[in-house]
C-alpha cells in the first residue's frame, strides 16, 4: 500500500506493509497536514507514516474520524479521563513517531473511532481532530460577553478557533458593536 513518509530524499509516497494490527481496518479517505507534521519533516524526523488528522471508511461502510491518541485505559491517568497523560509505554499519538493515517489503510482500536454524523462527508472529516482542539481551547478560555480574542496562528486550528469563538455563545459580538469596555484576551 502507499504511505507518506519522510526519507533521505524528502517527503515521498512510499510502499508500506498492509496494516495487520488487531482492531478496525479503515480505508483512509482524508488526512490533514498540520504544523507538527511540517516541523517534523523540516527537522528530518523519519521512520514512520505521517498523519494524525485523518478519517476513513470501515468494511461495513460506516465512516469515522480517528482520535489518534494511543493509551492503555487502565492507569490512574486514563481512569481519571486524562488519556493524553497515560503512563503506559505504548502511550503516544498515531502519526507522531508511529505510523499514522497518511496511507491507503490503517487498523485502529475501536476506542479511537469517532462516528461521523449524517451530512459530514468523510473526505472533510480529517478536520474533526483540529476542530476538537480549537473548540476545547475556546471552551477552556471561558470567554465572557464583550471580551476580544486574539487567535495566534493561521493554520487549521487557528482558523477553526476563530470560527468557534465567533459561534460560541460567549464569543458572539456584532461587527458593528462598540469596542468600548472590552477586555482583551489571548486564546490558544
């Protein structure tokens, strides 16, 4: 199968082994490129298939975005709901130092599958992961009406954070509204 990898000759589409791990096999329909991928490629990081923002279709025809965090589920951090802090040796992220989704097919744990709602095309669903990061940032900021927000970065997460801020009940502000009395905040 085809896979996107960093090589001594640069980023190339290479041949890779078919996925054989236990789990659900997805035919990858979309994969995003983020600043992490660009920084690793620029820095010459090699040895795995890139792509932690991706979505695909299972053999039964159902479509999923993939939550790329690999975690054990049994350590104290996982049981507390902090899977990003898993202490198990297998902890990590697909597409970051381990094979990810910039390939024809992957096999992932069922716990990593995020079913797509009706109307969300699997070809657009590689944006689910960065959109969730953006929405989490906006919610964590706990904006109050009248606050102005600066979003730093024009990548997918920055643009999605700007959109989420605008749509958030706490972040809505008419473009013609006076800026008087606004507090400035930085989100992100």
